[in-house]
């Protein structure tokens, strides 16, 4: 599986915001049908890394390759155009807008003739409701409902459904299970597996070892902006992974700290 | 009746969810009260109605793009200086220098577009709130208008006698007293309704005020859109200035501070949220009409003229409270309804 050529690859990427260095010398590959779990402590640089892949930030140094060819992702539209869909850690929905309008934000379906294009509300609502229901949120039946009236988890599911619908090659999920209940989280993991089976390259960020172990083929751990470990499924024990996720401190030590 | 694309079924829920509904009810209430107190004072005569509708047309064509900016999370108060700047531009170009009227109009609209571009560029390139940026351009443009007027024509006001066809098109009267600005306003309302509620760009405007970061992540050209909205606002204001100049055959370079308050009051009374992300064109139209009835229609009633400011103040407070309630209803209504 991992012998296939990578769909998306980062080569020696550095990122700094002015004087603040956030990422150093990051090299990563994700192949079709593979799930890369990106792990790391708060502030390690995970979100910054995926924002580079989403076209939100541009690398200070280094290259991005897709299907082996160097590409430039100067704006989010460039990434979307190449089939890279991202669910960012925060936001992604607009509370005072309808479900249908939220789902198609930036890629509105239109109808009409000639230059007069009208937002196709019916089509947008129908597809949005279908896709959200397929995420296991069956209570949503009306695409005109405002997103502000949904629960946090329902909103998150909407954002994920959107990315799954538009992501043709690469699906990036930044802590998608953080706001979700046990059942919905299980559903997201199922969807990640489904995307993988469809041949998408998936990048999955989580702080929960269980979720990472459940779907990950390949793990990369970021500590203070550098890759501290990069290994395949089965190469490390669950305990080792938890320790790495805590930024290198051993879980046993952390537990001892909590006790006192 | 006042439905942007929400539910097709007219239910209590869909009416309560519609921010234009509150603005309409507010207008109906004020109109009925004034009609009762003004029945014997010609409030309902053509002369009475056209007085406040004419006033509404000028405020209204500025208020809608001001409302777009508010929905997008920004404020534009430079309108008070754009109005005299464009008026003086057309009057000096076509009046004093006697160039064709179209040259004057295009020059005035260009001045408006340029001021909007400057506003938009500063707001998108710096972190300075648009209230401060447009406050600065308000004073800068007001000062520039005065000193350039002195420089070019050595006075701060001048007259303009537009050719017949231009007077008919931009400054005439029809149907017993309605100015042509009323018909321009109605046409613009149509275009603005399409833009905000039916075109894909309208979605982007709401997204900008709802969550700018997410809008950017979704691939929306947030900077360009914001600059375009500032330009739309000041160009519409410039157009209102042109219409006024042609109507009254004269222009003055005094800043019109009243217009700033009038447009913002119309937008808020029209149901737009000061915090952005919410509002309708038709709501703003009703907000404008309500304001105009209270400010101009009061002369045709037995109500003491001096009370109009008091009424407007109270109205504004009530509107802000109602908008907040509507927002809560709009986002909670769906939650309480979902048990199916
Ligand atoms: N636009 C920015 N300007 C300056 N510094 C930034 C910017 N974005 C992120 N940073 C800094 O980069 C570091 C990494 O942030 P990032 O959001 O990537 O962390 P993360 O690994 O996603 O953390 P978490 O697990 O809490 O989500 C932080 O120290 C943050 O302050
Ligand atoms: Mg993060």
C-alpha cells in the first residue's frame, strides 16, 4: 500500500510567522488509501502544518508536491481546486446562515440563464441534508434551518460532511472528534476508513490515542515544530504512542504528577 | 411577502426567522400612528407621502450598501463627506467648467469609487477598525472638498443647471411629486436584493460577517470582496450626491453629518445586526421608510415636530433589542422544533 507514489508530500518545509519559528524541516508523505495521524502536544504546530496544505499559509522554505510534482498553494482556492478538502480546528460554519448555504459556502450551486445566476437553494438544501444524514445526524431534515440552532457536534458533522463531499484526493481533518459524542466520533472514524477505501489520502489530527490507533496507518509526531517520530502501524506500542503524544513525557510520570 | 430565500411554507417559524418581518411591523406601527395623528393634516395626501418618500430615496440608496458593510462586519461613516464631495465634483465639472453633464457624473462617481477603494485598502491591509478608518476619511475628504472648492472656484458652493434630458432623468418629478431619485432607488433595491439574497456573492457577504477566518479558509476572496463593498457604498453615495445636485441645481461642500446617522439608523431599524452576519435588503428599506416618516412625515401630523428625535431615539433602542431577540429566536427556533 505504501509503495504507491505519494499523493501529497512536504519536503523540508519551514514556517515562521515573522520572528516566530513554528515548523522546522518537515518532510512527510501520504499515499492514496492511507491515513496519516498527526500527533503532538498543544502548540506543536499541527494546525499550522495542515494550513500549509490547505493553502491558508505558505511555507517559508521547502516544497509541496502532489503526485510527485511541485505545486504552489497560494490560496485556499488552489488547494480546493486540486481536491484537497480541509476541516479546520475552529469555525467552518456560520451560525446565522442556513445549513444549505453553509454547506456550499464558496462553491454555490446556481441556476438561471446567461449571466443571471441564482443560488439554487433547493439543490443545495437537498444535497446538504443528504450528506449530513449520511454522517449519522438523522435529526437534520430541513436545509433551511440556521446552523446556530444546531449543537456543536452537529455543526462539526456538517463541516466534515462538507469536506468529504468536496475532497476528491486529500481529506484533512484537524481534531474532528474533539466536540463529538462517542457515537458520532465512531461515525467519523468510520468515515475516515471509508475515505481511505475510496483511495483518498487522509491526514487526521487527534489528541486521543484510541482514535489514532483505530484508523492510522502511519503516524507522525510533532514536538515543538519538528518531527520527533515517524512510524508505521504496529511499529510502536500504545504506551509509546501516548508518551509521544504527551510531548515526550512518559504517561506514567504525568499520572504521578496528577496524583500529587 | 418579505421573504428572502427561507422556507417556502409560511409558518410562524419562518416569519419569526425572517429579520425583515420585524422591520415591516415597526414601519406599519409607525405609519398607522402617524396616519391617525396626521389624517387632518394631509399626511396621506400625495404631497405628504412624496415628501417622506423622496427623503427616503436618498437615505435608502446609501443605507443599503452601508447595510451590506454592516452585514460583512464593517462600518462606513465616510458617507457624510462623500456626498458633498461628489456633489461639488459634478457641479464644478459640469457647472463651473461647463463640461458635458455625463463627464461630471462620471467624475463624481469616480471620486466616490476612489474614496471607497482607499477605505477598503486601509481596512483590509491594517488591523484598524473600519469605524476609525472611515472616521478619518470622513474628515480628510470633508476638508479636501472645502479646500479644493476654494482652490478651483473660490467659493464653497455653486450651482449647476443640467440640460433638460438630464434633469428629467436624474432630477425630475413624476406622479404628482415623486422625485426621479425614488425610481432610481427602487431599481437599485431590485439589484441589491438580487445581489444579497439570490446571487452567490450574497452568501459571501454574510460569511464575511459571520466568521471571516472561516470564509477565507473556504476560499472566499475576503479582501477583494470587502474592498468592493466599500467601493459600492461610496459610489452609491456619490450617485445620491449627483441626483441631489441635479434636483436642486446646487451643491455645497459642507459635510452632511446627518446622513451618517440616518443611514446607520435605517440599517439598524431595518433589522441588521451591528455585530454582522445578519440582515436583509427589504428590512433596510422598511427601516429607511420608518425613519423618513418620523423625520419628514411628522410635519404633516399634529405631533410636535420636536418629538421626532425622541421618537427616533426610542425606536433605535427598541430595534436593537428586537434584533437581538430575533437573533436568539432565529438560532433557537430550530432547536426546539427538531423533535420529529
Ligand atoms: N498566525 C500566527 N502568527 C503567529 N504565531 C502563530 C500563528 N499561528 C500559529 N502560531 C503559533 O504557532 C504555534 C503552533 O500553533 P498550532 O495552532 O499549529 O498548534 P497545534 O499543534 O495545532 O496545537 P493544538 O493542539 O492546541 O491545536 C503556536 O505557538 C502558535 O502560537
Ligand atoms: Mg491545532
